[in-house]
C-alpha cells in the first residue's frame, strides 16, 4: 500500500499548484491554536500530521458565500509556534460582534 499513497501525494501537489487562490502563512508564538483574527471560523476537519504530535486543523469562514479557508498546525520542532495558513481572500470585512443579525443565523442551525 505504500506505493499507492506516495503516488497520490504527488498528484495532490500538482493539483495544489494550479489553484490561483492567494495563500498567506503566519508563524505566531501562541498558547492558543486559533488566533483571533476578527473573522468567525468553523472547524470542518482535522488531520494527523506525520512526524508531529499535533494534529492539523482545518477551518472555513462562516460568513455567507465567503470561501476562505485556513489551516492551523503547530511546529513539530517548536510546539510554542503556531502556523496559520490562509487560502483565498475574504470578500467582506471582519465580523463585527455588535451585528446581532449574524448571531441569529448561528442559533438557527
């Protein structure tokens, strides 16, 4: 089974390069995994990372039809460092907590 997995990894990398979405990567020294960046995020996945004790978490922006995603992982060499990778650009301003209409849609789930 080992051959198959390495082949699929290779094709995945090729596909990724075709994506035109801008990517931003931040390294931050932090105790919390999810840094407050003003946007609201929903976690939709988690993946065990080889050679690392810390899983990688995947989030997407909860704003309607905003397709920005981010992934968060800790550096295996230095677990105090958090790496946040954003994919895409927000088509809206950061969520304003005083905007109560957004909270209503959260309760309607």
